[in-house]
C-alpha cells in the first residue's frame, strides 16, 4: 500500500504524481476496492487530482545520482 506523500506512476499511461489520499470504489454489492488520490505532476499553478484503483499505480523510486570524485592527494606544508 502507498503512504501519503509517496511518488507514484500509472502503469499504463506513465503519468506521475504524489499520493494525497485514499478512497474506495464499489465493485458489487459486497466488494470494494481501494483507490488512491494522486496530485498529478503539472507545471501550471492548478494541480489536477486523479482518483484511481491503487493496483494500477506503482511506486516511483527516487533515483539519487552519485558522482565519483577522484581521490585527492594531500600535500603537507
């Protein structure tokens, strides 16, 4: 399950966003499925929000780039 604040990506469309809430969708009289509310990535001041079944989304892991610096030679004075 996702936590509030997780970055997620839709498996079909590739759209990304941030989880901001939860809900449910009734499938039949006795069965409900969990939904998540996602604030979609947007470059506009208004942020669109989507509610969709949670199993259609995957966690988008933050990839941290690391640089390998050369070893410095210490000089004594």
